C-alpha cells in the first residue's frame, strides 16, 4: 500500500482508535467530539475500553454514543488498567493501523490523523501541549523522547501512539499485567528507524497527573523506568501511580 494511496482513502479503512477509560466524565465526551472533527473521519471505528462505575461517566458515554455514532463506529468494551484496556481493544483491530488515544487527549488539529497516516512507520507519536504553567514540562518530554532515540529505546507517551498493526503485534502488544509505564515498556521495542515523532501542532492533554503527583515525582519515576527498562517486574508494579 503506497503512501499516496493511504492519503486518499478514508481514515476508517486504515485506522481503529482505542481509548482506555475509567470515570472520565465529560472529558471522554470531549475527546470523542474532537475525534469527530477530524478530516475524512466518517465511519472510523472507535473502541472505548471502559470500566466506569459512576453515574456521571456512564451518562456521558451514553450521550457520546447518541451524539457521534452517526459519524463514528463507536463500540464500548470492558477495560481495566490502561495496559489491559489497550490490549483488550487491540485484539479487535482489523485495520492496518491502530491509534491508542487517552481520554484526556484532544485532537484539536483537524488534519492530525490524515497527516500521521501519510508516513510509513511502525510507531508514530506527536508533541503535546497543556495548560499553563505546565506547558514547559512537555517540552522537556520532547527532549527525553529525542534522547531515547539516541539511546536506542524509543519513548512514546501512551496518550498518543499510532501503531502499524503488524508491527504492534511483532513487538508483543500491550501486556495486561503491566501497571506502570506500559507505554515505554512497549515503545522501547521498536526499531529507532521505524519510530517517528511527527512535528505537528494540535494535540492537547490535561496536566492533571502533574498536579496530582508533582513534576519532580513524574520525572524521577521516568528516569527509574529507563534504568529498569530490561526488568519486566518493574513495569508490573504500580509504584503508587494510581493512588
């Protein structure tokens, strides 16, 4: 399949979107709203891998199905922790590419997915932006990502990982037993020549983890993940990330 052929096809023929979710309330609705605004998105399959148990979150899932199912092929399945939720969605994918997108990640650039699908890579990620005063943090993440390429262990934030489906399974797919840094645990297995950070603007995410855990803690645990990159047991512990 040539790059030109992909660029002129509808997204639905190429891509399935998987969103892990738990009690995201209005955030998940806004995430799907922004997906619905993507160019050539009609009919694209969106798998919401969910374990919500609050009325408000279940209410918004019902509403997003009602409001967007005429544009998107929305399916809700059983989720779990992010790695399990992503894995559960991935086994249902029958398109050449799959996108793992977090519920608090908004595609504010309407040509984002079209631009990503123009590239023949095993794994694509993009730069994020967030609210002040935390925006600088993601510029540091950009630096870490580029250093990870030089180190031969690519780091792609799980909030946006666009995989070639065959390459995803060749890398082993998400491990449902992993509770922490599962995004790095998987992305580090990609050949650096097949990993691309697409320099494109227009992907927003919430700074909620930086607010709840603290910037220093987040960077500290990221360094620990790199040090333990060859230690599978490290990724199977939560390290109090979900507390």
